[in-house]
């Protein structure tokens, strides 16, 4: 629930990860990691 800003220095496939983003740390008595990745495919234009 915030703002995320990024700059892309050159074309390519870029991944931005948010690790441990979820509120739950455990599921059925086992450690839980709630992560997310945003993939951006950047192409050059002329």
C-alpha cells in the first residue's frame, strides 16, 4: 500500500522482488515466505 518508482537504464528483462511481503509467517505449523516478483520487459525504440 505504497508507491514504487524505478528507472530502467537499458533494454532487457528486469525483475523487481518484494520479499516477505505477506502478513503470515507460518502455515500449518511450517515457516511461510510470501514473496512477489514484478517482471518488466524493456525494448529499445528508435
